[in-house]
């Protein structure tokens, strides 16, 4: 396969950063955008690939693609309304490694011809679907890279729930890209946990004061989970500090919440259970086994009942000097918990390289009551340059 597909298929969540001066739905985003400078900056901030709008309706052109090609070695996606082989040839000559095919605008025969022609030219094709029928078509056409757009291109309405359902249904032997409506780490993580290999981020970057810094912010790992939340003001404090996951203990505990509280769009909610999980209406569930009437040591993070990460904790009310070393040897996504504080979390992140870090008691003024200064210090310590990895 080509450079574009291979870049997106690497472990972890990849990002396609988009250069887009304007949008039919939002109007001007960044009219003076420098395609070359942005492409270079996006590559330096961790983009697996860069998308260049080449259609004048978006303020773009093939000259932008050529300029980006001269400025970066990252794989480039040409985005436009391509309908014939001449469009693909022009994209390839301008420096594209991949091109977009919108199934909305193509019948199966047209799409098949463009897929064959693009591959002959050495292009990967990002085949975009918006609904279940188009996803079925993309799979049937043999598309290697399938984009699932949260935005209805007719009405411009966003439906992330429908998008993520389609992402989860896409075959795992394809590279799946969640397109549109990603502007935070939590939203990117939500797409990742649904099964996306990559996210395409455009408008959120173009609106940011520093697009490259915004990209790095969305891609930064580990995520931060503040657990044991019981009060709305503590959820607000965690969100304002920059936490990504809000944990609500629904098992017997001094930190038990009566029910999960609402969280902002920048966070995912997590219900914590021991023994048996219930449907609490949260984005995720954290489930521990029950052992001798207490929470077992390690748990599982679930999305729609499916395991998506391993939660590695300390023994119940105990210590383990080998905790971090043991956690560093576990394959897959790791949520590291147990004894984490603002003072040690950067070292823990460096030693374990977890997908997320989880703190509760160390952030409290009293059981179930968060100390907002400690919450801010903890998140700041995770976001420190030496603790963050993309």
C-alpha cells in the first residue's frame, strides 16, 4: 500500500491535519492561511498526514498542494470533488500521495474506475461515506481507507453519535478515518475507542490562534482521568483544568456518586463498577472484579460492553514497588491508576507510557470532595513537556 495508508495504520491514533481557508458551512476560517507553512508545522506537531483543499469553494487550489509538497515530507491528501481520471492525475502531478473520493457524488462504476485509476497512478484513495449504505458500498468496492464523515454535506448538520456507530461497524482490516467534529483530546479518544485509526481535523485547527499547537494538544497523551467525582463544581474544576475523563464511582465507596453527572463536550464520562456493570448512560465503563468483598486490583475499560483498555492499579489499600514496571510491560492501551500525584505522575508517564492516568484520593480535600488546586496541579504535571507524548 501507499505512504498515506501506511502512515495512518501505525499503532495509536493518527491525525490528518487539514489546510482549509473557508468552509461552505462556516464561512471564512483562515483566509490568509499559508499552505506550505501550515503543512510543515503540522508535520512537526505530529500529523501523520496533511490534507490540502484544492477546490476554490474552500479557498484552495492545486498551487497550495504544490507549495505544501515543497515544504513537507508528510503524506499529502488532495481534497476536492474529483469525478474523473484527469482530476486524479492533476493531484498526483501536484504532489499528492492520496485523494478523496466522495461516494455521495459517485455511483459504483464511477468509484470503481477512480479507485483503479488512482492506484495505477500510485495514489491511495480515501473513500468517504456518511451513512450505512455508503459504508456498505465502500467496503464492497474494496476501499482500503474509509472515511466516516460526521457532517451531512447536504445539510451541514453534525451527528457524532451516528458517525461513531459507523466507525464501530467498519471492518477492522480497513484503515478507518473519523472526519469532522473533533476539537479535543476526548473527542479524538472517543473516535479511537470506537475503532478509528485516524481522525481528520480541519476547522478546529484553522480557527485556533496556533493551529500546530492545537493539533499537538488534541494528540497529546496520556489522557487525564479525575475519578471519584460527586459534585458538579468538581466536574467543572476538572474540565477547566483540562482533564479528559470524568469518573463516577457507582460502587460502594466513600466516593460513591448517586448518579453520573453531566460533563462538557471536552470530556468523556466513566462509570466505575465493582463486580457487575450496569448501564449508567456514560460514555465508558470501568469495571473491577470483586475479591473478598473489595475491589480487585486491575480493571477493564469498556465501550458499549467491549474492552478497550486495561486499568492497572495498586492492590486494595496496598503498595507495590514494581507497579510501574509491571504496567510498562502490558500490551495495548493502559490506564495507569494507584498512588498518582502531581509530584510523581510525570515520572510515571515516562516509565509506563500509558494511554491515560487516573487519580482520585490524592486530589481530594475530603472523600468525594476535590481540592481544585490539586486537580489543576495534577493536570498541569501531566501536560508538562517531559510527560507528554504524541
